[in-house]
C-alpha cells in the first residue's frame, strides 16, 4: 500500500469512526486486512486502523 493510499484510508477511517459508520469501517477493514495478508513485509499491518477506532467499533466490525 502506498503512503497516499494509506493516507486516504486513514482519513476515511477517521470520518467513519467519528460518524460511527460501522458498515464503512467493515469495508475499510477488509481492504486493510487484504493488504496485510498480501504484503507480509508491511510493518504497520492493521495497527494504524485500530488506533483510529474505539474498542466498541472494533467489536462491531467483528475483530476480537
């Protein structure tokens, strides 16, 4: 994932988290998860995503 792509996803995540838009967060998480699996050398993994959402939101998107 390029820096530009990560920046756009981060911005979208912040907006979705602020609006508690769980469906959008699920879609973003799938993108992040797929990127992490495909690019094993990605040191950030999905950690940045979870830093932007609440624990209740992480449970709502199905991460446990």
